[in-house]
């Protein structure tokens, strides 16, 4: 009887872990970068490869970093939400064109509208690796001190914008 007790207990522990895991939202991927400085980088801009962008230029402002790509199907669903939000002018949105061809990125924005103050080109994906990008789209809320305060994996929907991102922006802007 005792020889069955240990495997039974191990099985019970696994069932508890599985039950807890099934109650979690898979789009809520925790990031070890929350509360830490946004990784620095210097990348060429999509519109003018001679100009570069670095997060250091955004110090003193709350801003969004939106990681996207022209080949990303889910980015198509998110893009109209970003375009409408950008029209409000509440905070700057910086695009990070991830593992994409420059011509494809330019065409994509020309066809769908450009919500970004500017777009940096992460052609080889190294900056994405530094930010812990699991896949596109992903969006980061970065505070005035350059600290990542929020990461959203997946498309920004009107509900995500209203319930998560805007309250965070309000909190950080005050």
C-alpha cells in the first residue's frame, strides 16, 4: 500500500499544477523586464535609414513600443485600433518593424495608415530578443524614466486599450 502512496501524491501535485495553469490567460505572458529599464538600442528608421532611433530619446515621456511586421496576420487586426488611438495624440507610439523587409514595411504602413511617431527597423530580430519578444504583435508601455511598466502580448483590441493600457498611461502620466 505504501508503494502506491508516493506516485499517487506526485500525480495529485501534477493535477493541481495543471488545474492552476488552465485558469490562466495565455495572452498574459509574464515578462521579467517589468519594472526594469527598457533595453537600449540604436536602429535605423523605416522612413530614412540615415536616421536612427534610440529609446534614450524618449526619456521624460510615457510612450508605447509596438512590435509589428508586415507578414503578421494578427497585426492586421490590431492596426486600426492603433491608428485610431494615435489620432488622440495622448502619447507617442513607436513602431518596431520586426524581422521584416524594409519595402514590405513601408508598403504595409502606406496601405493601412501610419500610427507611429516613427518606426525603427529590427531586421535581424536582435532587439526583439532583448525585449523578450515571443511573437508579434507585442506592445510595451514605457514610463518617463525609461522603465518598462507593462507588456501586452497579442493584438491590442479596444477592450485591452480601455481596460489595461489607458489606465496604465493615466497612472504614469500623472
